[in-house]
C-alpha cells in the first residue's frame, strides 16, 4: 500500500488528453514539492516534472503538472503511442522522514 | 553530460550481502545527494535512502534501517549502497539517482537476484 495514491491504470486514444492523479496528505504533498517520473517499458525512470509544475529540458510541453492541497495531477495532451509507460509521483513525507512514491499508473494509448 | 553508471548484475544467496556502486560523471560529485531506489519485478518504485557525498551523511527508510549502508569514494566519484541479510524479496533492480527534492538523472539500474 503506497503512501501516495494513483490510479493503477488508464487508457486513452491517440490525440486525446489524459490526467493522472496523485493523492497524498498534509505530511507529504500538502507541504512539499511533487515530482513525476516516466518509465517506458523495460526502461529506466526519467524525470518528467519537478517542483509541482516545472518541466526539465527534454520534457515536451504536452506534459504538465499541477498541485492543489494534498493532491497533484500530471496532464498529458496530444497523446502519442510513445507515451505508453508507467508514471510515478513522488514527494518527501515529513512525518515519515522518507521519500514516498505513488504506486504508479500504467498508461495505455489505444 | 551528467551520468550515473552502476555496477553489473549480482546473484546472491539469502543471508548474504550485496554492494552496488554508482559512478558519477559530468558534475561535481559532492554538490548533490545520491538517492537509492529499488523496483521489484512487476512492482513500483521504493525509496531506500539518501546519501550526502560531501560529508557522508545519510538517511534511510525505516524499512531498511539496520540493513543498509551508504558510503562513497571521492577519488573516483563513486557512491556505494550495501544491503545485508538479503532475503528473497530483496530481488529487484536497484537504481541510484542524483537529487535533492527530485531525482535526475538515474543510473541504468543493477539487477540483484536473491536465491535460496
């Protein structure tokens, strides 16, 4: 059972927009930054979004992040088949004094 | 470019220890923490702890307290993670990642297989 809660799976058609939620609490998302990672099949996790809504160079503008209260959201617009991957949110938990991850969301682009 | 290169796959018996290395290049080794994250087969990401190469400070997840050690060799810009008393469910890919509040980049991963 992960401290951060994500939907296990989502599917959408190419070209559509999808949002992936990440729900936490006041000890993690509620008082610190959230980051998002993309893990392509068989690949290494890659930073997608940091500090809630910032994109590192190399992350297309189709990817966006937001945070409100104790929840965060990753948005992907103009879906492409290459976006099929597992997506993870992460944050520091001040009560546990640990980094906590969401359980991951498997995105299928039909 | 910034890179983290990890050591190769390991096969260990239950009860043994494993040490994974993570060599940093393309940046000043002491200016960023190194985090260790693992992923069991078909499972999600699990944080083991962070290590500060500047002063060898560290913080471990409660689950791994007493079983994990993190060290470094500054002469070769390399961080190490050692996990002792290995159990079958420690079988996973172990990643190092550079970071503070977020992790970037990640090493390529080291598969550790624990067999009876």
